C-alpha cells in the first residue's frame, strides 16, 4: 500500500499531496480491515467502529507519514 509513497507525484499533484493521498489510502485500508474484523459482528458495533475510524483517520494518516519520513534528528 505504501510502496508508492516515495514515487514521483502524478502530474497536477504536489509531492506533499501525493504522500498524503498514499497515507490516507493506507489508513483507510487499515480501518476497513478493523471494521470488518470478526469482532464487528453486530450492526451497532460496526456503526460505532465506523464513527471511531472517521474521528481518527487523520491521526492515523499522520502517524503513517511520521513513520515513513526519515528522522532528521539522528
């Protein structure tokens, strides 16, 4: 999923936009797996999971980008 993170950005997209798009797609894929896990059997739990994911997707994408970017403090 994140293999293209450091690839050149498509035309019409800045490198920052490209990286964010990749990170958000990875976060959404992780959220999809989490919500569809066997522990999400009931409709109300799935609904709650989706709300929780919606509230945290930006934070998850931020964490993915932080993990992928080189640490300049070394």
